[in-house]
C-alpha cells in the first residue's frame, strides 16, 4: 500500500497535472498563427508561471522529486504562453501582466532572503509550502468567479467537462499522496481543487449549454438581411416593369399612327386617279395630302422620346416609300 500511494499515485498525478498545465497549448498556437488575441484572457498564463515557481522551490526545500516534473513543465509552458500573449494583448493587459510579474518576482526575492538569513531548513520549507498553497488558492479564484457568473446567467458553456474531470482526478491523486506522506501543503489545496472540479461538473449538468445572445442576434440579423434582399429585388422588378411599359405604348402609338396616316393617303390617291382636269386636281390634292402627311409624320417622329433602331426605321419607312 505504501509503494502504491507514495510512488504510483504521484506518478499518475504528474501525468494528469502535466495534461492540465499543457491544455492551453492548442489555443496558444492558434493565437500565434492568427496574430490576434481575440477574447482570450492572458492573465492566467503568468499565473501559471508564478504557481509553478512556488511549487518548484517547495520541492527543492523538501527534496521531494515528485513535485518537480509537472511543475517544471508548467513553468516552461507558462513562459511560452505568456511571451506569446503579451505582444498580442492591449496596453492595459500588458501593464497588468508586467505588474503581476514584477510583484511576484519581488515576492519570491523577499521570501528567499528570509529563508536564507532568517530561518532554518525546516522552517524555510514550511514557509515555502505555505506560500505555494496561498498562490494555488489564488489560482482557484478564477474558477470560483466563473462559477458565480454561470449561476447568474444559467449557462455553463464556459465549463469544459473533460478538463473539469481531469482536475478532479488530479486533485484526488495528489490528496492521496499528501495524506500518505503527511504533507498538508499537498493534500489541502489539491482536495480543494477536486471540490472545485466537482462543482464545475454539477453546474455543467444542471445548466448545460445555452445559445449565446450574440448567436441569436446574428440569426436575427441574417433573417432581416434576407428579408431586405427580397424586398429590394421586388422593388427593382416593379421599377423595371414600369420603365418598360411606356416604351411599349409609344411603339404601339407609332405603329397605329403610321397605319392611319399612310393607308388613308394610299386610298385617297388611288381613288383620285382619274384622267383629264379632274385627274389633275386629284393629283394635286394627293400631292398636298402627301406633303401634309409627311409633315405630320416628321413631327410625330420628332416628338417620340425613345430613338428607334435601324430595323424598326426600315420597317416603318417602307409603306411611305411605297405610297410615293
């Protein structure tokens, strides 16, 4: 039982802790590719570094080899995450990260001086253990604030169930190991982390995932845009139809005027085709009628708005030529 709890359990605890600490890697790689931070909060990345540093120092003071692996990897990963996010963040976030790192550096320097010149090995180890627990508890403030927001919005979309389950298992393993070696600095914060993970799963089960307001607003906007496109198309069709109707009416009026003027001219001239003086008078009347008809046709052509193409002009000029 001692070998299992003091050797096997911390080994699996390191594996799960490493998986949790490296879980932001895909998101950070996407940030590097896109060059945009988007809605990502960069503050947890330097907190990962600070938390890992606290536990690495505690591992040195207690000579516990099982504390190093996951926390060393977490420190390196946190540095990578932070250095990736800082150039993409706005000025306010950059100032916050800078202030956090400066304060944390000063904090560790002060504790190091106290441990070196004011405390013995046992007291120094106790001090570093307490410091690591306090930092880790502060690290858990973020999930607690997130859970409060989930209860208020009744939407647990921000909880990733596999990661919460991993946090539960990781906390339980380190709690078992802490109880086995009698180290309260190990079992207390990790037991608290397991409780946080369990609460996250409960909230996920109770509230589930609801559509966000932005998605609903996006759907309404798309529907409104579709309706606007349909209305614009209908209005364009009405305007296009109205613009074509007068042109058809003008053409019909031109056709009817040509058919009324020119056939009448032909009939009067044919009817007046007699010999002698009467024939001469009729011929004069026909010529006068032709002149009047030509003048009327010219005036009608000048008054018509749309110009006719060459084919239409030839078609309508043919009867006049035949009459002449």
